C-alpha cells in the first residue's frame, strides 16, 4: 500500500489562497488505512476549512482514487458540487491526485505527502519493504529486500560497519544481510550467499512505467 500523511494545514491553506470554494476527495483504500484521507479525515478537513473561512461545496471518498475511470465517474456523479468549487483538494496519494486532475480542467491540489510503498506491521505502523525497482532479488535473498531494507542498498552481503548483527546507520535496526543470513541458515540454504549479484539493471524501470495485462 502507498503510505501517506497529511501536509501541514497551514501549507494546505496557503495552496488554497484565491480558491474560496473547495470540493474534497478522499480515498477508501490506502489513505483510509493510513488515516490520512478516509471518511473521518475528509470530515475533519471540512470542519477545519469551514473554520478557516472556506466554503466546502461537497465531498466524496473514491473507492480507489488511483483508478482513473472510477475517479472520473465518481466526480461526474457529484455534478454541480464539483462545478461550483474553485479547487479540488485530494486526500489521496500522488497517483490519486493525478487521476483526479486528469478527469477535468478544475484546479487540483494535493493534501497529502506520499511517503513510500509500505507493509502494515500492525494497526497504525508501517514499514518500507519494497522500492519497486523492477528487478526483484527476493528469491535469492530469502524474501528480504536488501535494496530497501539495507540503508546502503547493498546487493552482496553486509558492509564493514555491521556490528553484532546491527546496522551502523541505525543501531536499533538489525542489518538486512544479517537477517538474510539467519533466514537462509534456518532454511539450510546458506550456499545461496556464495552467488554474486550483478549491478542493478535500472533499465528495467523506465519512467514513466507502463504495464498492459494480456487478455
């Protein structure tokens, strides 16, 4: 899931300068789980904007704000409320903001900062486990991504700064390669550590990325 957090309210107000009427858009997926753009947060944002002198013409929480066709459909359903607004304030990740912006010519603003692709550790706690590099090494590294979990992104074992299994960049964190070793040891597969991984092939992740599933 995309982990996000709300921008400071003062920053949002500054971006809305010159736009007295606002329509609010949340996301029922990632932003809801992160408590940055679900129904509760949209309602709280509405109250804060009204208290700051703005008029909120309406709101919607799109099931998946990053779904371009769904975003366009849901905004059309809100018709006059969207047309009355001077700006659309989107409480979703960057992909959601761009889906909304593509649905029309209305000024579109981001209320959130997108932080990373995260795993849910427990309720309200998220950890980055994947960097979407397009060249996955997880089969060779026992399901632990050194590109992401290691602050240095090392592909071939720990650096000289690892001490007692802990990272020199974060003394409270276990070294990613120590974790990989322990997991491979428990699987009787430490021979995999002898394989040398080649440099990352960044051509595997051209920007902007596109994928069309075969029918």
